[in-house]
């Protein structure tokens, strides 16, 4: 019998909060005892419809507009729900810290007047309002980091062309991460300054390469985000080419690393033409893309298999993020000692133990990712090992899941896709949805290996690994109760300087029986190896 729940909501008039703040509020409310679900969103028409469709509000309030904050709570009792609403204000007001003062401005004009020396603005507004503010910023000579999405392709092209004319960056729309002059924006990790510049059309792709560069001893000059559509056929790589030109002319950047999902042949060639015109070494990582198909004969190309044996070209190609970082470090270190990712002895014993524990009926791998690029990279790596990989964000349209909530054979799901995040916090902030899915996969008698990522950084959950531990323990209990065993393999993307601390997060997972690997690529390879019972040579 389904336990009764209580749903209540409240509206705060003219109380705009940006997307990052809304995700944090939702996560804090959801973590309270007795709360089944909590959603803090702006009262746009689309959000109100979503709340009604999901049952989080019964009647749409009168006289609300897009500048009003609406918070909806589903709880196990009316008292629990009311207590959560009463605690809302404490989550909205930041704690006071001694002498630290915080200035707040009502609009872009007042903020710009107060900080006339600023040359970059961060914009996080509903999409319909974002374009005007970005246009203002560009007109006043400011670089823009646009966290907001929901701009049309035409609007994105128009704004990026305006920025290009003025020699400015327009990072976005939907740009989740950047690091400019050592300052992290959005979902960035804490990394040291250094000689490697990054240009990325992939948020967690940027987080992975910048974290690995830091963890393996080097650092970042700038990491420029582009937004996921910049390298599409329509947008044409406008900002990718401008960002590359800026880094090619930047004295503090010695090596450039370009990261993206595969663009079309036409756009890839345009971007490579810019790379070729510069003198600095560049590593190009179009995830899984055969560069020889988009390059011309005057651009030296190295294949992944020969990557570490070639040192003549100033343009290198890698098919995954791990390999791309190794190549960038090779340019920095010359032919000197390269970082050892992980010796076979470090993982093979535990992996073999997991293989032996698996029931013969458990045949499939299930990947549950919070990072879209990490999910994509995992599919690239797993396909040669396991064959077809189904996903809600597949490499090939034929592998598209009919229902994203139901896995099929080998499956990798990006739980950060909009279909899962409308009206709820991103899985980097709130582990609820992923925990539920993890237990569901464990209950499937055909599941052999569960592969997942944990992403650290400024805006992520304070304890993302710890948030998943209860679900991992429950999953193991379910499997054991059926006389079976499950293998858990994970990668933690982050650094020891992150607020959550990389080592601490890894140790929590290891204590829970999870095989933890230092890169997403390696975690994917080893998860595939375990799934095949060690039959595939890595």
C-alpha cells in the first residue's frame, strides 16, 4: 500500500534566484528528514505546468509571474512539509561571516556602475531575459559567461557574432564551467595556475581535463567554455575559433587543449585551420572522432595507438580525455617522465575478485552518470569492448532508449539531461534520482556492473560520494538477498583542493566496496573488462 504524502507550496513575490541558487535550495530542502521531493523554481509558465503535471502543486496560483519564486514540497506529513517551508528563509539568506560584506545589485546597470573596472559578467537568467543582458554586456565591452540556456540558435549566432566583432568572449548559452585568470565559474574545480589553456564545448569534459592536469602536476592558464552548440553545423564554431585565437596570443599559455564531442567534418576543418595558423602546440580531443577524416594532408595526425611514440607534430589528436591530458603534459614535459595513471597491480586483484563473485546470469553493464560528457566518453570506450550501448544520449540514434527510465541490455544514462532535471536539482547537487535508479538497476537480475561518476567542484553537493553510499549499501543488500553479487566501479572527477576533497570522496566509496579509478576512461575500460569476465584485453 502506497504511503500517503502531503503536498504544499509557497510563493515569494519578485524574488528572483539564479539557476545555481535554485538547485542548491532544492537540494537542501530535499535533504530534510521526511521530505519526499522538493522543487524551488521560478514561476514561468513552463515550470508551473511541470509542477502541476508532476503533482507538486494542485492548483496554479493566481497572479504569479516569472520573477516569483515558487517552492513545492512533497512530505510524509503536513507538519514535516510546514517545517520545511518555515526553514526556507534560512536557505535563501547566506550566512553572515564577520567582517565580510556582500553587495547586491538589482540589475546589470547598477552592478556595472558599481564595478566599472570589471571586464567579465556572469549571467544566469530565464532564457527570454538573457539575450538582452548579454547584448548590453557586449555593447559595453564585457566578456560574458552565460549560464542560462533556452536561447534560440539564431540568438546565439547573433550574440556571438557581435562579441566576435568586438574581440570578446561569449561563453554559452548553457555554459556550465569556465576558469578565467584562476577564478572558477559555474561547476568548476579548484586547480592551480599553469601553462595549459583549455577550450571546451563540454562542461564535465572541461572539469575532467582540468582536474587531471592539476592532479598530475601541471596547471591551467584559462579554461574557456563555449556552450554545447558552438561547434554545431549551425553555429559554426564561432566562439571556439575566437577562444583558440585568444589562447594562441596569450603569453601565459604554452599548450592548448581543445575538447568537444565530434563536430561535423566542415566545422572541424575550420577549427583546425585556426589551430594550424598558430605556432603553439595544440591537443585536439573530438571524443572518438577519426581526425584523419576531417584533416588535410598538411596537418600531421597521430592515431591514439601511436600517440605516445610521436613527438614531431605540434598538433596531436586523442580520442578520449585521459589521453588528451597525457599529450598536453607531454608537450609541457618534453620526452621526460609522464605520470603513471595506475599500475595493473593496483586494480587487477580487486577486479578479478569482482569477476569471480558475479553470477553467470548477470551479464550487463549499467552506467549512471551525472556528467554528460563523461557518459558520452564511457560509451565511446565501452562500445569496442561490449558492443552496442543504449542511452538517452547515445552515440548513434539507433541506440536511443525508448524509455529513459528503463535500461536495455548494456546501458549508459545521462541523468543530467533535461528530461531528468526539469523541476528538480541536477544530479551533481542532489543524489536522490540517481540513488533511486541505482537501486532499481540492482534489482534487475541481469545487471552485472554498475558504473558511475562523482563530480566535485564549487557548486556540487558538499558530499556527493556520501550521498550515494546508502543506495550502494541497499543495492548490495538486494543483490545478496537474491544470492547474487554486484560490481561497482566509479571515477571521482575533482581535486584535493576542491571543497569536498578528492581523496576523502574516493575513500568513502572504497570503504563501501566500490572499485575507484583515477580517470573516467580507465573506469569505463575496467568496468567493461569486468563485465566480459576479463575476456577483453585492455
